[in-house]
């Protein structure tokens, strides 16, 4: 594909994809900060932003529905267990520098992530969320921008990774101490690049979703479980 010259403009379709990729920032902000409910946050994010895009852009990702092989599953599970162990161990050592446990538990209770809803929301977050997110961010947003004539090298990787990370700020700012929320966003942007590389390497959005769920989402769940373990009265 020939790169466009300086006089060429971005197509309306591409411009709409760029704008649409910003909507999760609004959805999560409203869900977490205005409504103050985790279920509503997922509902706005998935129902209004992700699902319509997945349906609209299904031609971009429908050919990448290859299941992981047994070897790939073994690697994913092994890396996930190691990553979760390192994450929980690091939290045990440095968690007090990053966040307040009492404020984190209070936030979880305030948004409904506790009691009888703890496990249903957690399972949704680890199983359904990574699948929808990967189809949206890598299958639709990245693929659309990668196929567009945008005169900026690696724009699709950069933009899809930055916007993927950016909507998490509305969550991080409620949990992490100042500065660490911003550091976390930078880390998530790099993680978004990693997901693109996995997607390109395997050609499978399902493998990418499995990696997403078993790595970061599972590690986040293990952190919450570890936090609740130290505060047994919470659940």
C-alpha cells in the first residue's frame, strides 16, 4: 500500500474510528465517577462502545477466530501463573506505596464489587471483558487504522494502544496514589503494544484475548482476592 502524500486527508471512515476509540474514556468515567457502579461502567463501556463496533467491523476480525493450540494454552497458563505470583508478591512488598487498602476496599464496596456480586463481576472481568476488549481494540480499532492511509508510521499501534490505556485512568485515579496512576497508564500503553504484537504474531484474536485475560485481568483478580484475604470481613 502506498503511503499518502501530505495533501491527502484521512477518510471519513477513519476519522469516525478515531473518534469512536475515545468514547470508552467517557463511558468509564461516567460509570465509575458519575454513576459510581461497576456494573453500569461495564454496561456503558461494552454495551454502547464495544458491541456496536464489533458488529460493525466484523469483517476486520472474523478471519482471526483461531483457537489456541494445547501448546499455546500451556504457555499462556504457565506465564499467567508466574505473572500472577510476581504481581501478588510485589503487592505484598510494595502495595502500601501504591494505594490505600482501606480506600480501595471502600471503593470496591461503593461500586458494588463485593459480597454476592464479587465473583460474578470478577468472572465477567476475566472471561468476557478480555474477549470483547481484544476484538474491539485490536480486531476493529487497530485493524481499521492499520488498513487506512495515515501518513504516520505505526499510527495504528500507537493510537490503539494509547487510547486503550487512557480509559483506565478513570479507574486508576480512584485507587492509586497520585503519579502512580499516570505511571500505570504508560505501562498499559506498552501492554497494548504487546497485545498488538501477539495478535500479529499469532494471527488469532482468540489467543490475544486469552493472553489478555490470563495475564493482566487474572493478575488484577488475584490482587483483589489477596486484598480480601487480609480483610476477611469484607466479603
